[in-house]
């Protein structure tokens, strides 16, 4: 049972028009740009039907061609993963992931996570949200067995790859010392994504050079996470990897919905995160989605408000304004989730991540005064991880801050957020607040599952299949053809 103060909440009052008795310029603006309660209420029957359809999609094992692809496996994945771990322990998928993570943590002080798109952004979001910001710079004892984490294979940037290889070469001299060893997690569901595959080839060659071409460490410290059928799996099998050392992204879980599969859980466990708490947060959110009425259901609320804004209120730009620097990567994860899921058939909202208050000093002007094409969802964290830092009294007061010496940084941030919302509201620009109780595994588990479920609901409301990414496939095929790996799709 989830305690109320651990639960994520979505508040959308600032996106609603106030009923006005007399005409005022603001009332007119509100009627044009904010949602009417009546319209929201009218959507509820469709919303409930959509929820029912999504719930029953979970039972479909063999989708009809018009339903395909149907990657609804992510919905029950957290529950199934925990349940199987409870029953089978070390022999479950989570048990094996934890064992592999334990091996890496024991054996190496640096882990490079390879992967791109949905096979990268979830892990990165967890790393940035839940580890200390300067984790990689901290000395070994302060990291308490947690390796430093690097991300590569998420582009084709020659110099960034070389910088990482140079750093490893300088820092890692003696392969017999744990603190000078490095390992790799290569995440690719399809197993043939060029960016990830090319980077892995380079790291495999490096591992052969550093550990020796016959060293078992080449297998033990370079761990793939991939689909049931994939060239990456074939490569590792040919290299003698046991099946247990190749964690699986299930067939019915799409890449950008895979953060609670080994694609996200293995990096998370290596980072020393509480994977059970992450999964429990996701389970709690699924339960709320399936069982709670609209008034207590953040998934339905978020999906409905944002769907109406982009489809009916001409607000195609969706800003996720995160009020913690540590959530920027989470914002980018949502950018990809939304763009790849709903950007289809000439439609779909355009996501943007803003980090506040940083971007109030860059995008703020446009959000307040530019085109009226935006819906802003703030993401707020109720309690900071560290003790609130006070402004403090000072002998010199030319900066005039002594008047607020007892205020803390969270006090200032709260004032900034309220003020930004008020400034937007004063000119009928819609905002809503997604509030996390804290930056914890449980809260991030809730948030990520909430956004995945809401994206599916929104897709179904729009009549767009949220699964699959035919647009991305097109570029991948052209690139393979351009490199002479396959025939050009345009000529076939
Ligand atoms: O989320 C998606 O579906 C894509 O962004 C994929 O994650 C990306 O293309 C990488 O695919 P794969 O995991 O097969 O290497």
C-alpha cells in the first residue's frame, strides 16, 4: 500500500478557464486558450473506454495485423518482474540482472553503457536523477562500490568516442587491479543498430588489447542486453556467452518503453540503485491507472489535459519544465517517448525540455510572450535530497539579500515556480504541475510509468498506434544502404 505522501500528483488548475460572469479581456483569452471544465468532463467516457481497451490489450498475445505492433508488455512488466523474483529468486530475470550487476561492481570501477534512443535515455535519466551529480568525480571510497558510469554509442561522434577511450587508457593501466578495470553494458533490443554495434566493436577490440584476447574477462565484463532474436545475441552466443549472461528485452516491450526491463534495470543495479523500489513505484502507478477514478488518476489527467491542449486548443508544443537540473535527462527521455510514439501520420505534439529556473532566462520570454502554441508541464520535487541551504546573513549587504537571509534555495525555487505560473496565468497561458514527493527510486518509478501509460492513452485518443517507429526505421534502412550493407529501400 502506497502512503499518500509518497504518491506523485498532477495538478492542472492553471490549465482550466475560470467561469466568468462578465466579459473581460482576460476571460476572453482564457476561453480561447485554457480548457473548459465542460469539455474535460465530456471526454471522461471516451477516456474510460480507452483505459479499458488498453487494459484488455495486455491479454493479446498474437495481435491482428491492424493492431500491430502491440508492445503493451511494459504495463505489467514491473509487477511480473517483482513477482517472478519473489517466487524464483536468483533464477528470475531480476535475480540474474542483480547477479550480473554485482559481478560488474565487484570487478570494475568504470562502466560504459552503450545504446541509443530508447535503449539509452532511460538509463541516463536514472543516472542523472538518482546519483550524486558529481558521482564520477568522487573517489572510490565515497562511491561505496558504485562504478563510474559513462554513456557512449548514442551517436557517431568520433571525437567523443576517442575522448572516452583516451580517458580509459590513461586511468586504467593494470588490468589486475579492480579500480583500473572497466566494463561495458551494450543495450540494443534489435541488436543491429549501427551506432551501438559499431561502438561495441571498438570496445571489444579494446578489451582484447587490455585484458588479452583469450581472457575470460572479455566475456565477463562486456555484457549485452538485447532482444530474443538479434545479431547481438548471435555474436555473444558465438563468443561462448552462457544464456544467463545475455539479459532479454521481452519481445512485447518496445525500446522506449523498456526502462523497467534489463535495458534500464541492469545499468540501474550497477549504479547501486534500489531496483525493487523503482519497480514498486511503477507497479503503484499502473494500479492507480487501472483502478482509480479520473480525480485520483494522474495518468488519465495528464493524458486528457495534454491531448485536449494539442488536438483541440492549438497547443502543439509541449514543454516539460523540470525544476531540478537532475531531471533534464528525464525530460529528454520523455521527449523521445512522445516524439517517437505520437509523431506519426503528419501529427503529434512536439516535445521540449526546459530546466528551470535556468531556461526562464532563455526560453522564458517566448513562453510568456511568444506564439500561443505551448502547454507547459512543470515537474516539481517536494523535498530536496540535501538539507535546504539558507541564503545566510552577511556583513556586506549591497546585494540586499539580508532581508531574505533565512530563506533557503527550495524557498526561492518555490517562489520562482509560483511566480512563473502566475505570470503565465495572468495572460491565459496554460501550465500544470506534476509533483514528485522526492527524488527517489520509488518516485521516479511512478513518474516514468505514468508518462509511458499517458503516452499510450494519448495515442489511442488520437487514433495513432503509439508503438513502433516506422519513421526511424526508414533512416536506419537508408543509412545501411548508403554504407553498402543492404540494398537501398528506395530502389527495392
Ligand atoms: O525507442 C526506440 O524504439 C528507438 O529509439 C530505439 O531505442 C533505437 O532506435 C535503438 O534501437 P535498439 O534498441 O534496437 O538498438
